[in-house]
């Protein structure tokens, strides 16, 4: 497998693994964060551990949403207009979400402990 294809397969596997992390009996919630005008629909969001953000590309351009914050690392990769991508935030803490294509895009995520 070529390096680029291997990287894509690993990213897809990571996204699936993140989606499976949420505990099964929990009342996890989805929060939708849209991307429009090369910006996130909000600058800050607070979730509980195990909740997920559904990143919805309502823009006319592609985005590449990611976080390198410890405990909340992920990368959606190329997200075309009209696509949506769920990401579970399993651990309490802070995360900064950005777009690799549009560096001015930033979303501050606060994840609180599950009650």
C-alpha cells in the first residue's frame, strides 16, 4: 500500500475508533457545528465527556478539521461541501479545533466530566 493510501486508511480507522469510544449506556449528545464562509458557526462549545460534535460542511469549499490537543487528537481529512463528520470527545479537558486549509478557523472545545 502506498504511503498516502496507508495514511488515508489510518485516518479512517482513527475516525471509526473515535466514534466507538462513547460508552454504550450513556446519554451522549450530538452538537452540530457548521462550517460556513470559511468559519465555524461558533467560536466556543462545551460538551460532556462522551458527547460528539458533528462537523457539517455547509460551505462552498472543502475543509480539513483537526485537533492536536492532548487527549482530543483527531483529523477529519478532506471534507467536501455537504458532508458531515461526527467526532466523539471522550475525555474531559480543553481542545482547539482548526482547519488545515483555512488557518483562521478556530473552535475552542471544553469537555466536562460526565455526571
